[in-house]
């Protein structure tokens, strides 16, 4: 049996989100109703503007090389949209049709993890035997065990696990250590909701600027770490600049800007990441003192 147009048209409503983008121009060639939720069609618009609300191309969008195109690689990653407060699972693949390169995309909702509290998790665990969709509950529980509930990035538990597993045998590595300035003062003077906003802005700036292979963690109240395995010293510095640039963009129109101290450390061996994190931590505190004018 072949999948003809009649089957294809009947199948489309069963799919959450699909799109086709011209890889060279980044113009949207097709988007179904899940993607195109506005009254006007987004076909012909730039994907990063219409779909992500960004003024420049997304740093986290995979750059697929020609040799990877030939073997039909499918790229998958998670993306948090601050406008809809939803986590999405995204898959991309490049194809060449009539001599032009197109990016085919599939989008599925992971869940609104930013609004999911611990009480809700416990309640769902108790009612698990009454719920048919057990797989979805399991994914939610698994997500919270490894992710920070407020910001959605990886938490300290996952950071410790990755040091012992994910990054054990990297050839070289870079660390960026971030500390949000004046969080206590903001919480005291403008309520915790404003402090939470700053934390979420910092997490989003790090996450969207990281790129493939890097991981972002919230390891403390106002401390975040980015681990960049197998990167050059120059690539680490470019990543640091992208984070600060993204923060500046997120701060536009906000009453309180997101002030952050940053420390970086890079090693050609990458064998002792804990020592590298300690070095980045020291550099961060030196940067914090310099920002406050402390000698």
C-alpha cells in the first residue's frame, strides 16, 4: 500500500506541528495549523521571527553539514518558548528537492514544566493507576528529577551525574560559571516574582546561546554552569559573548536589568572537570568584585 495524497491529507490533522523551511533564506514554505496559529499565514516569513519571536537567527538551531545531509541524519532537541510557556521536542532533517535545500521540521509538546509544582507531581503519582496515559506521567516525573522546576534547565542532580558519566572522557572542555547579581535585594524590594523572572531570563540566555553538545545547569539559587565539551578556547569566549548579548536582548523594556558575573575556564585535557569548575568559579568572583569596584 502506498501513502497517496488522500491518506496524507487525512493524516495531517493527527500530527501536532510540521513545517518546511528554505534552508538558505530561512523563509517558511509550509506550516500546518499547529505552527501557524495566527489569523494570517506565516508562509514567506522568516522562521526565527514568526516561530520563535527573535530578531536574529537562533543560535541553538542545528547547523547541518553536507556530509550529514547525505546520510539522512535527523536532529532532535528540546526548546522552551517563553511566550507560550511550553517545552517542545523538535526534530529536523535536511532534504534536497529540485536543487534547493529544505529543512523539514516536526514539533511535539513536551509539557508546561514551568507551571508544574511538586504538589501536582505527588497528586499525579497517587492517581497514576486512574490515568490512562501513564507514559506521559512517567516523562513528567523523569523531567523534574533532572531539571530545575523554575527555569527548565538541568538541575544539580543531573550536573553531578554528567560529571561522572556524560563528560568523563572528553578530550578538552570549557566551563562558564554564571552568578546573578543582587538577587536577594531584588527579591526583598520587588518580590520574588521579579527575582524569578531574572533567573528565567539568565537560564534562557544560556540555553539558547549554548548550541549543540553543551549543557546548562542551575546548581544553586543564583548560580548556573555551562559545560562545553570538546570546544576550543575561542569557541568558549564566543559562547560567553552570545549569552551576554542574549541577556541584553531579553532585558529590553524591563524595569530591572539582569546583571550577571561570569567566569570562564578552559583546559586542553578535560579530564578533571571539577577542578575546571573551581577555576571558573574563582574567575566569576573576580569578575563580580570588579563589577562592584571592590579591590
